[in-house]
């Protein structure tokens, strides 16, 4: 039976950073983005409020900024190699993140079968962000279910990779999980734990599990 590997982005594939911080750095607004990350990480604000505030922060954002942020971000090593191996084995890989879809979706170019993020308007912004399109921890589980249906799988066939509170619901819904450079929210609920900067090493923990 094939497996579906579900990857978080912020703090997981991105080592020690988030897409909003990397995007904001291109605009000289890194400190503001870090403050928003701390606010959502501690539950002071929710995903819709967070999205509204980063949207306002990015009033001057262009595609050039987004490309520079993506290319200069602190990615884990060997992401494309892991996804190529997953594909070669007949498995599936997807990215599900609360970060903006216009950033997350670029990862299909690295080999992900699917990439889902919070729905933002096209860059440069000429319209507000719709809170209804902003993802949450619970939405990650719904997307996983949708992908399972698409690929003819069930939750029992899924492996989740994450680092924080936004991954807690998904870790609780699937049988196998890998906490990557994770915070306290995932301690004790993940099947495996990895500290480091190489996705292949994290993947090795579940590579042969069936």
C-alpha cells in the first residue's frame, strides 16, 4: 500500500524560520513578522488575525520579493532528494502549511504532489485577504483526508512531519509522525523525533516502515 507523507513548512522544512519572516525580511520588516509569529505561537492571535496583519505588513510586496525570499530561505538539506525517493517508491508527498499559498505552492516545483497554504490574493495585493481561506491546525486534517481520498488512501497510510502546535491535530489523527526540530507542543505525541538540518535524516526514521 502506498503512503502519504504530509510536511509542514514553517519551522519544519524551513529550519528555524517561517515563510512570513523570510518574506518580511525582503521588505525590511523582519522584526514585525517575528513579533506576529510569537503572537500566534502563544495563542494571542488566531490564524485569520495573523493573516490579516501580515497582509497589511506586505503592502509593498512584489513577486521579486517572494522569489528572493523563497530562494534565500534556510531550507533543510535534501528536500527534493527525499521527495524524489518518495515518488520512486510509489508514495505521495504533500505540503500543508498555514503560510501563504503563493509561497507554499512553489514547492510543487521541488517534487511535491500537492502544496496547500492559506489563500492570499495575488501579489502585488489589490484586495484584502479573505479570512475564510486561512488555514488552521484543524484544516490540516481536513486537507489530509481530502488528499487520502484523491490518492485512494486512508489516514492509516499517512506520515506527518511537523514542529509545533499547528501540527498537533494532524499528529493526533495519523499513526506515524516525525517531530522535526519541534517545540514542547509535540513532545510525547510524535512517533519519532529529529534534531538537525537534513530532511533525508528525518525521512530515514520512517523510510522502511510499512
